[in-house]
C-alpha cells in the first residue's frame, strides 16, 4: 500500500493547500485507510478541521469496546530460511521497553530480580499529544488490552502527571495484589471515612512505584509508633497574602510551625544512616536519635497523661522505650483511614509489608 501511495505521489499528486495534509501525511499520522486519506486530500481538509474530525471520532469510540495496542509495537518478527521452509520468529521490541527500578510493585511481580527480568505486569503509558487526550481518558476509564491481557489504570505520580504518563497494571496482577498495594484499605473504606482528593490519592498509590530496596533492619511494626506532628506557635513578622484580594501585607502574626513535618527518628543502629523510607503508605525521612536515653534521662519530668499516638489514643512510657522507630502523622499518608494504630499494624502484617529504603544520606564531597 505504501509503495502504491509513493507511486501516486511521484505521478503528480500535489498538496492543494499549504494548510492541508497530503495523502502520505494522512496515512503516516493517522489510522485511516487509503480511501479515507484520499477523500480527505481531495476535499482539501485544512489541518484544524481534520484534527477536530479525528478528535470527534476518537471521543465517539463505542463505550462497550476496549482499545487494544497493536502487537507489532511490542514484538518484531522476521523470517528465516530453514530447510527450505520459512520460519517466522518473534522477538521482543526492546525499543518499547523501559529500564525501571526496584519498588514495591516490582517486588510483588517476581521473587528473583537479579537477572533484571522483563516485568509484563506493569505498563507505563505516555500520551503527550493533545490529539490523544480522548484515547487516554478512555484507557483510564476502561483499561486497554495488550497482547491478549487486560490492563487497568493504577495511578499517575506527580512527575508522571507533568509528562502525561500513567501507570497501568495487568488486571489479574491487581486482583491478586490489591490488598497489599492498598495496605488493607479499599476505595469503599476510604469513601466511608470522608473520601480523599484524587490528586493526593494518586500520589499515595504512587509510593508503591517509587524507588525502594529492602533492608533487613530486624524491626517489627509493633516497634514503630506514629505520633502527632510536633507543632508550636511562633510569633513573628510575616508577609501575609490575602487570597481574596491578592494584596500582600507585612504584619506580626502567631503562626503554627511543624518542626518535624515528614521527619521521624530511629534508635541508632536500626538503619545504617539517615534515609528516606517507604512501605505501607509511609513516606518521609528518618534520622538517628537515641530517644531511649533521652526518655530515661528526663523520665522524672514525663507523664503518661500527655503521651498519645496520632489517633489520640494513650501511649505509655514503656511503649516508647520498646519502640525503635517513631514516625509523625504527616509521614503516614493514609493514616486517617485506619481506626487505630493497632488496626494499621494488623493490615501491615497481613499484607506482608516492610519498611524499605528509598534513598540514604550522602557524605559531602571533599574539596580537592
């Protein structure tokens, strides 16, 4: 067909308008037949009109149908002459593969990641063209079929949203692992507890596709405490922005300051150094601090009456002395959807979660 098209063009077909596609352009850029492409060409469709027509056809894709990605984008086939017979061999199209990093989703695909296996349970889909926005919405809503398997929308991280990317999971993989990837929660439970902003929900789900590696700390979830964020009221001069008038006024105000927003502490030796962690909706930095020694030193000044966890339930001094890691409320992104620390711990254990390392403290470079 392409040879025939090239021959026609060489025989004198001209672009009637600089704003119109040639037959060849139409065939290359859009999934239309030769007859449709020639009809568009003959009628001298300007690009903008043709673009709108194409968008209309994309958005009118039947609701009962699911789009599929052509197999030729995933595999390359070639023929070999073997004993007077042509044998067609398929190989994976490596140009369609991306190098990903280890994370929670990947670990639940394979037990052995040493040989860098091809993970077919996860697809990263890019859709940067505005023309394809309608297709992207359909895939988010209905999923997509790829090589005989159905994939559904999982999430889109903040960085993915900026690049018009989404993460899809094979449906059977999601059904098998959804309890673990949601750490025991479900959309029904979340909605019953007041719901959540979709952007925040996607960001929280994306924690399971962010870079992380397992590290054997020997720490048990019962040795982890989630406490309220440490906040004090500070008086000072500030530039106050009126959100209604957008006027900025410098004045003295009393404002709340969170001293440990997104930061926790661990008993020295539990982790190798200060690091970023992930696991079971957890995100944030942790730093070594011997709070056992601190508590013992000032125990005569501490009262159990003033100690609570992030849910407002009382915590004893002995529980702090048994803990190896203290996290703040802001570090457990879906904390409000669990009824208590005990419920969270139960789901954490039941879904085989672990606290993993996302990044670690780097030593400053020495001056040469």
